[in-house]
C-alpha cells in the first residue's frame, strides 16, 4: 500500500490542479492520464514541478502482515494513519509553511480529524470521505500514490514472467502474460491469480498480504485437504526444566546448595 501527499501554494489549489491539469480521483483516470500527469509533475521547468512538491510512503505487504498478525496487533488503519502523520511531519521539517491540510479519511472522519488537530492545533485540517474526488490537492496525491504503487507492483510481477509455465508457452511462440489484476478482491483477475499461484502450504511470496481476508480464506480452505506432519527428532533426553528445581526424594533444597550455604547459616567472619 502506498500513501502520498501533495503540496502547493493555496492560490493555485484549484486553478492549477483542477482547471489546468484536470486532476481527479486516481481511480477514475486512465493509466495513461495518470502517467502523463506524473511525468509532468517530475519534469523540471513545468508549472506542476515548479509550483508543488510531493512525497510517498510505501508499506510492503510483508510488513503490513507482520504488524497485523503479531501478538501486539498493529492494525491497518493505525499503520495508514501513522504513515500519513509521518509524511506531514516530513514536509513541515523541510520548512514548508503549511496552512491547510486535506485528507481522505481512514475510518470515521471526525475521530481521525480530532487526532490530527491535537498534533497540529494551529493548522486548518479537513478529513472527509471521498476527499480524493472533492479536493484537487488530494486528487494529485492519489495520482502520486497510484503511479508509485503500480510501478512497485510491476517490479514484484517480473519474476512470474520467468516461470516454467510461461517458458513452456514461449516455446510455442505464444506471448503469455500472467495477469494478477489490481490487487482488489473485486477484481476477478486478482482472485484468479491467487488461486492459480497459491502454494497449498506456504501461500504466496512477499507480494501478498497474508493478513488480507481474501488470502486467509483461500489458505484456510486448503487446510481440510492437507495433513502436515512436522517430524520431531527424539534425542533420548526426556528431562524437564522443572527437574532441575525439584530434588524429588532428595533431602534439602538442591538449587540452593548449588550456590553454597543457606543464608540462615552463620558464616565465620574474616
């Protein structure tokens, strides 16, 4: 998952982003339009590059799962909120004079907004649902996040182009592409890929979030078909840890005797 921010002078918020470059929620823009906007943003000398700045924070699937499945559960909403806070702190640390902040909500907008207002009481903060379609600056941030995420997924996707299955098709002159979709459960390509490339024991590689409900359901569905036996070597030592602290039929406290006389025994002074 990728979180992003975008900043620029307040007077340019609507005129530059909405009217000139027509930023919108990244989900409603085509990949070509998103890439073109990102290219303009990253090209020195363009109005977008000169006027604004952007930053992203990427959370790998492996890290998200490790946090969510740990004994001290660090849920996805908390991880996302902390990533957003870190992004804002980074911009402030660079000396940017931030007057207004607009954020697409995670969970309830009022709770999220109050938490941020406690951190930055002098900044006007607006947290809203669908903020990426309501505020051009959030739209720009969503484009930065989406393009970055797509590029990261492309890197994760490359190893699957060298699989044995693809090699077999390549011998026949066929062009094969393993479509794994957008990564959302509503995407049929994603669910199809998960089923086709799932190891029944170990699941998938680092590109898949094992704490994700869709992945958990697929793995748990395979458990009934598998019987896993983890062999344990018998070294012949059947002693228990408690055996060292229990003298059994022996008289006295064996553990105490290891370290000398009892404290009740008077010792001769030197």
